[in-house]
C-alpha cells in the first residue's frame, strides 16, 4: 500500500472528498456493544481522516453526519448522537483551530436542539478565519430538502421581481444550495458496504467518482483513505467528453 508521500507523487489529489460515514451501528453490533459505542468509535475515525486529509493536501472534506431521515431513529439514539456531537465538538475545537480547519454546516441548523446550535455557532465563529482544510459537516442534511429550499429561494426572487423564470440557470441554483461557493466533490466515499447515496449531495455529485468499501466507518483510517484516493487516480474522468480532452 502506498504512503502519503507516494500517493501525492503518483497523481492528482482530489480537491473535494465527500464521505457518507456509515456502519457505526453494525460495528457496535459485531462487538455486542450498544449502537452509541459505534458512534463514539466513529468520532475517532473522523479524527484520523481529518489528519490524513490534511497531510494528503485535500482542501475540502464533506462529512455526512446526520440526515433528514435519521430523525426516524429511536429518540434515545438521536439524543445520544446530538450529545456526542456537542461533547466532541467542544473537546476538539482548540485542536481544530490549531490545525487550520474551517468548519461549515450543511443542513438546517434551526431544527437542532438549542445546545447543539450553540456549540455549532461557537465552532463556526472560532474557525471562520482558517483556510488550511475546509470541513463541511452535513447535519440534518437532505439533498432533496436542499433542492426544495433552493427552489423556494428562487421563487421568492421571482415574486419580488428580481429574476425572470427564464433567467434561472445552473449557476442560480448553485448559489442557493447550502454548498454555495464550494467546488463539487471529486470523490464520494461510502464505507459500510451499501451501494447507495442516501440523499447526500444529489446535485453536487453529478460527476463525482464513487468509491464504496465494505470497511465499517469506525474501522476507516489512513490506509482506507489512501486506497480511495489511489482508486480515484486510476479513473478516467471524461465529464461527457472524450478521453484525454476536457
Ligand atoms: C452511520 O452509522 C451514522 C449515522 C447515520 C448517524 P449507522 O448508525 O447508520 O450504522 P449502521 O448502518 O446501522 O451500521
Ligand atoms: C446515511 O446513512 C446517513 C449518514 C451516514 C449520516 P444511513 O445509515 O442513514 O443510510 P441508509 O438508511 O442505510 O440508506
Ligand atoms: Mg447506516
């Protein structure tokens, strides 16, 4: 398996990597532990991946932490996830600041518990001036909800007479997405063995390279990220054109 230095030497590093952090529950189940133990172990994987992404020179990392559909889970699991988020974000914040991480939240923050919103606002404010690694956390995120929100914002602009329906193009839509001004993901990684996108970044992954692996998220580490990037480097991205020309 290649080292970080070798992989950087060997080809282009994806600018934006998005990850569906899946498999925490199964990881815990395999060990006869409660599901929340899997979520705790998942936080350790986040720490490893942040470090490795920085070393590889990945500029944008988007992590799917909680979907608009995850509210369907038992209240106790939802509560445990929210508590874990506040606890870990508060604990890790000084380190994130030192490492030059710029945090951004993708999703509707207003529906989250007040203490979660407070912890997020603090973290956003303290990392706002960093630019080494942009980390986007998709939280209460749904790709369809994001597109519906964008439609509503554009409809309001039309209603106010600021925009003609015929003027609406891809750039107008992109400007109203939660990801406004971010480049599209080049590589989408899904650990946990499922072959689906589960309502993640539906617009933005139009031309992302997909990498699925059976490794469960709490087991995911440097070697898995390197393997995903190595697979990415072997892909021929044509964007609908012809090989070798863009
Ligand atoms: C992903 O792990 C974490 C969240 C969706 C919050 P899961 O909790 O979905 O783990 P599995 O898929 O049940 O193993
Ligand atoms: C996707 O995982 C959402 C997150 C990782 C936050 P899920 O476990 O919710 O997805 P499904 O239910 O397997 O599609
Ligand atoms: Mg899952």
